[in-house]
C-alpha cells in the first residue's frame, strides 16, 4: 500500500560540516526533526533511513575529474591551487575531512526519496538534509559540493520518463540546477530569489529562459531586496500556477531554502513564517492537481538555524503529512531542550509576532517593481 509521506533522516547528515563558525550548519536538520517529533507530526514509522550514493550515481551529473578532486581533498591529498580550480578550499566551500562521503550521504538521501516515489511506496518524500543547488558539473560553489537536486532529477529522468517541475524558493538563485537542465524541455525550473544585484550568485535574471530545445522552460523571478510576504506570495502563487498549467509536470521537486526570512543573516528579503506556510501548501496543490500527488521536497539555505529553519522546514513536513501547517505554541519540550544551546531566544509559536519585520519605507515601490517583474517574466514565456 502506498503511504502518504516519508521523512528521510540519518544522523550522518550532520557529518557535512565545514567548520564550527561556518554559516552552513546541518544541526538545523536535527533541530527540525526533533521539533516535529515533539509536535507529534513526525513519528518513528515516518522515518526512512537513506543509503549512500555511489560514485557512478554522482557521475550522472558531475564530471569524474571533479569527483576525484573532491576525494583527494577529502583525504588531505590535494594541493591548494589544484583544489581551488574545482571551487574547493574557498571561504564559502572549505575542505573538511571525509567531505566526499558526507556529500554522498546527502545525495543518497535525495536518491532514496526518488526511489521511494518511483517504486510506489510513497507519494511524497522530504529530505531536508539535501537541497545543495549551487553545485556545478565541475565545480563546488556556495556551500554545495555535490548537487543532489541535479543528480536526483537526472536519475529520475533516467529511470522514468517523467516531466519534472523544479521549484526553488531559496533566497539565492538555483543556478546549478538551472544550468544542468538549461537545454532540456522535460525539466522545467522556476526560481524565485533575491535579485543578483545584491546577492550571490548574481544570476537568475528574467531573460534567462533556456537554450536550444530547452528554451522557454527556465523561469526566474529576481525579486527586490526587502520584499515582504504579500509581494513574495503574489509572485510565487501566480507564477507557479501558470507555469504548472503550461508545463503539466508528472512530478514536482521543491527546494525549500529558508533564507527569505527577515531574520536570516545572509540575505536581504523580509519574509515571515507566512511564506513558509503557503509555499508547501501550493506545492502540495500542484502535486495533487498534475502529478497524482508525487512531490519531493529538499532543504537548502537558511542561516538562522534556531529561530527560523526548524519552523520553516517543519511546515513542509506538516503539510506533507497532515495537509496543513501547524499553528499556535511550539512544544515546550523542544524549547526547554535547546534554549540553553541557542545564542538567541527561541520563538514560542509557529507563527511570527507582528513586530518581527523591520519598517520598510520603500514597500510600495518594491511591490510595484516586483509586479512589473512578474509581467516581464510572463511576457517572455508567452503563457499569460
């Protein structure tokens, strides 16, 4: 019998660890899991232990010379100059011991999720340990060594003739995934992100529409810095519904970066938990409408790991498991366990307070600019 939803988890996800002071900290995966367990929306029977991806599976997307470079760096056998040719040993993506195996574990989590959906065991799968969307064929980038999203889509396309809609709501453009399928009409990518005028990686313009037979299947909404909930959701909902109706996917994959929140230290967007309630709701709606419920969700960015990420990623699972998001007080058991370790005061509720956002004097101007951006994107795509 097909189960509704499964949650990929292994403690080994925490082995993907650059350093103590690096902003990418996979402890946020454990924090999310324990929050959901304390909330009683994640049960032991929901958990799925992932396998580790093989080198051959990594090579579905990544160049073999790059994989070997990661292995050498992982074992401490790489010269600095040679490693940096592959984006390794940089400030963003430093080398750490057993880096190759830890990265293969994250990819294996997303591949396990794909397999569970393809073999009919589950309709929906969550692997919040994944979502490393900046990795390129021959280069690490933006905290991402192996691009589990691109590998999983390549694997899915190889195993089943399904059209894939990839939706990326991370504040940073999903550049690695877009580039992997820029000429592929069977993979449609939508990224809503902070404009590259201010933020890494600097790509994701409206005019990036794909090439060759993939022209018209790449969609970007580079929203303005300080965009708030209403404008974000207007663009996201309008674009996703129109694109899904145009593309008619067989499966939807969502990258759920949690760095569009106003508390995130690395970005300039001003979202609240409202957007992280609505993002998975709409993803579930699209999956149920076009994909017979098939939906794979991964994690991604998110650098306020105490106040934001567990709640944001938790709502993805809550929607997958129960059909709606959680409201009200967070479990006291979770707060009391983690408050002593947190450098900031943990939130008391799933929702944010009314005073969470800063005052944005340019709000009307930003909202108007974003509306024009949506119009431009839809004109480019000819799907108004």
